[in-house]
């Protein structure tokens, strides 16, 4: 991580440069390109990580499935938003495998 020498904010890689919200920019050299992994496409913000493997070992809670009416579901939590916001709770029905999420 590098910080802006003018305002102290975090410099973010964008369009081959390290840029700050105050307007400061710095050219990225080859070492920095590897460090920031700029060859990869950014992940879509709509992608939601869902566990696809068998989850019988996951904890269960009492929760009503909207699809089949079952009252038990597996659950897990994933930090899908900012670190200062609560994690998203995912549920999967133990009977029909319908998956849904809840935000706090």
C-alpha cells in the first residue's frame, strides 16, 4: 500500500496509475504492476460468494424457507460489503436447498 504524499489518503490503482481522491497521481512501474495485479479484470460488485460444495457440516438454525415451508436451514456469514458494515447472513434450506440472504 502506498499513501498520497499530499493528503495522506490511500493511493488506488486505476488506468495504469496510482491515484488519490485529491487529484495526485503517480505512474506505476513494473514492480508495482505485479504487486497490484493490474492484469486481472476487476470482480463484478454483484458477484456473491456462495458455497457450492456439500454443507451438511454447517451449523443449522430455525428459519422458515419461503419456497417449501421447511423450518430448518444451514447458515454462514460473508463480509460482502465494507468492513465497517455487518456481514451478510446466507441461509440454505436443509430440505429443498433454496438459498437466500439477510442483511442486518
